[in-house]
C-alpha cells in the first residue's frame, strides 16, 4: 500500500511543506492529504493590510488548488482529534483520514496570559476575519465620532504585529480623515522589545511620526468593555484608559486542538517539542512552525516568525518524502536573514543579509517589504499572482 502522508494546516509551514513534499516525492512513493480549516493560504504577515482596506483579501489569500498538485487531496475542516495509536486524524464534520506520517502545522493562537477581561473584550489578529472585524468596528465607530470626541483605539503589545496593526489604523485614519486616536501599549520599556536598540529607535520614530501615542512600561492588568487598566498593585491604583476598539497582539500559545495530541508538549503553551528534523516524541508525527518548539541547540528554539516557517517548510516537506522512502532525515537550522516591519506606508529594515547598512527605512525598506511578500506568493502560487499583489503589500 502507498505511504499516506497527511499535512494539517495551510499557513506558511503547511503550504510550504506541501510544495516541498510534492517537489521531492517520487511517483508512487506516497500520497498526500492536506487538511485545513480554510481552503486558502493566508499571507499572514500582510493580513494587517486588510484592517485599512478589506479589498486586499484577494491579494493575500491563495486558493489551495493553486498551491497543491492535482494528485494531492484536500480536505477542508478543523481538526478535532488526532489518534496517534491508530494513526487517524478527525475533523469537525466527522471526516477521518488515516496517515502513516503526519505533519502538524496548525500555527498558534493568541495568548491572553490570564489577564482578566482581555480575551472577552479584545480583538486579536490571527486571521483574515479578525482583520475585517477590526476594520468594521473602527469604521462604524468613526462614523459616530467627532473631532471633540474621537474614536479611541488601543493596540496592546508593541511587537511586530502590534506595530503593524497600529500603523494600518493610522493610515485608515489619515486616508478617511477620520476622528481616531491610536495608542500603542507595551508593558516592557521599549517597543519591539528584546531587539537591537537601533531598530527600536527607528520604529519609535516612525510610529510617532504616524501620530500614534506610545505607552510603555506598564502592563495591561485588566480590561472591561470600555476600559483597560494599566499597572496597579496592592498599594497603587491602576491607570485607566478608555477605549472604543481594543486589539491584543501580546503573545502566542498553541492551538487548542493540539492539547490532547499524545506527543510531548510544553506544559504552559502546549506547543509541540520537535527536533531539528521536526520529529516529535511519536516517530510518525512531525511538527513545524508556530505549532512547534523546534530545537536549535543550546536549549534554543526557532523563532515563531514567517521567515523561520518558510525556511523550515523546505526541509520538513523533504523529510516527509524521505520518511516515506525510509531514507535518513535532514536537520534544519534557522538562518536569520533580517527583519522588515511596516508602519503604514513606511517601513524599517534591520540586519538584512547582504545589505551594507544595518538599519534603514525609506523607499528601499518599503520595496524590500513588498518584494518579500511577492516572492513568497510567487513561490507557492505563480509569478503572475505575486506581481499582481506587489502594489498592495
């Protein structure tokens, strides 16, 4: 019987692994079934663009049929159970798929860290529907607002996602001349925390130039339906910030469907422990991307970034083909090729491989940001689709 390979998830890791597997596998060696909740791949690192303009949906979503070969099978559904003993994956409509080797690439969900009221009252930004919901709430609120009583938007978390989200809201405000105030809140002492001060400073400058208020040094301790509370403690009352729209981008954790899969996971985040070849404690189950904590030596793990997922997918797909034929697996080491972050129409690039300047902005950074997205879209779909998307990235 032909070896059955199953890939779960259509993010960077899943889509990239499907392409790499199909490029590597020989005729008759294995059959691939690709399972995902959505019948498209989302260019997630550009989903913030849909906050400003939902019409970019067609540019940042790629139908799975443009990615996989006709020989591969696609099953649309959310995975609700993985039985590693019987090697069966079950989806929410009761569909079951048998596997010989399984790749878990379901991404992550938002971590709310037990902050009272945050999950109930905040938007997150983990998918296209999230971006469209943020757009609609801001549009609706702005229609009722005045210059003397503007819409108050708070973005919690000033990492990459928070900065890009705040930037898009500011661009929406400026384009529509809408009465909107944007505040970016970060509990640590600087935006884009734990990174080089040079890129932190460059980003701060562009965020401030976009007329976004920056609040650092106090964590959100509580949220209700119209107020967030910063700091506070036994001897100090928290500061209160009223809001109309609240967005939380402050961290990631494992998807709930992974919690009950019988492989070794981090107790807190439920992300799967995986070796540098993506194998897990079950030799028939691989894990990749935000789903996994992929070993990188010296107690380090790969970063949960699109760049890392793209790189890893190449090796993971090849390793699925190698597993099917009983060949030795390859190890993977993440190679940091730099960081590019957009703040609305502006961008900052830092430590980009091959560039003589460590940190730069302006047109070169903007074009580089567009080129990265275009290259990925062309890689998983077609050059024509990539070129078509360039202007909206």
